[in-house]
C-alpha cells in the first residue's frame, strides 16, 4: 500500500471549499431576506418582488446548507 501524505484534496471536500460554501450559504440565509430586500426596495423595484426575491434567496441558502449536511461536509 502506498501512503502519500502530501496529496492535497481538491474539489468540494477541501477545507477551503467547505468553509467557502458554509459562508456563502449563511450569507444567503441571513443577508438575502434582510439587506438584499432592503436594497431592492430602495431601488423602487417593488415591494412584493423584493420580498419574493429575498424569500427565494433564503430557500436557496437553506437548500445549500442541507446539501452540505447531507454530504457530511459539515456536521451538526
């Protein structure tokens, strides 16, 4: 059996990507419904359109978090 400890894991299982995906999902969950909705409202996009966009970003963030949990990239 060959043991090579210098092999770096690339892809979704690397530490960099795990941390990046967790931070991105947290931004979608918390910033999406609050600040993004506020920015769209200030730009006079429309109240219901901005609320709907914030809700969609929240759902995408939760979906990404569930993906990370199911792939055991993070543990709860």
